[in-house]
């Protein structure tokens, strides 16, 4: 059933209010390996976050990186409609498309965002997984634009797990959240499928090195 009209607007407004209250009960610790917190913007990045850590990302980016405007790649599904509206309420732009198969239009939009001096955020195992398996689209975007990738992860001292394909994480109120901005990863140019696969695995391994709770 598609939710639209006044009911959709009410749900989005309520969800935005609830998420902010929920997020403010949590205790945050930041591990800034990329050197992006509180520093001037010298280059624009492609941020990469596993899909099951998605819930708090808009709040976290607004809290710790207010100097870095950007856009998130969100699926064109019905669920993506609600997520897109929530994302915009936090002040971020939205590009609709799949992170595993970057269509031509989505790729052009992401390129434009980076060209205008803003960052982009991609969940490279979304929207359907498998969990923790990095789709090729993010590597292709990095190679095409020359933008570096910053892996992001969040670890929680206490949480619930949704019975979904990725075990989506819901932090319990008052839990401790460790926010990790990983080391900057620069995708190398590749000339063969084997070289591209090696580069894809290199980024996937860099992201998984930050993950303890799977």
C-alpha cells in the first residue's frame, strides 16, 4: 500500500521529530581517521556506509560535519520516498537510484553534486544486498570523478536488530555510539575486469575493517 497525501506528510513529520529525540538520547564518540571533523573543506568526498547503519546518518553528519553539505543516493522504491523526505528535512539533497547499478541519470546527478563542491553518500550494499557486499557503482563513480571515498561506520553498545536482509540496526535509547570516519580511500584506475574486481574488494575490505558488530 502506498502512503501518500496528508498521512505521508504526517508520518514524515512525526518520524523526523521522533528520530531527533531518539538520537539526542545517545552518547557519541568520534574516531576521525579521515581528518574531516571541524576542518575546512579542501576536497569533496564520496561517503560510504553499510545499509544497516543508515538510521542515524543524517543526524550524525549534521552534528559532526555541519560544514559539509551533500546529497544521499536513495533507492527509487516506495520506502525510498519516505527516506528521501526525511533526508531533505535534515537539509541534505537527494539523488534517486540504486547503489549497485548506477544508472546514467543517477550517475550524472552524483557527478553534478560533486562538481558543485558537495559530498555524496552511498550505501554500497543497498537497497537489497547482500549485506556487506559492495556493489560496483561506487567504485565506478570514484574512478570517473576522481573523488576519494571516506568509509563511515557506527558501532553501538546496545541495539535491536530488525529481521531484514541486512539486520538493520536500531540503537537502544541512551546507548553509546562510536562514529568512525575511516581513512580516505582513493580508487585506482583499472583496465581489466580483474583489476576492477581487485579495486572493488579493496574498498569492501577497507569498510569491513571498521566493522565489529555484524
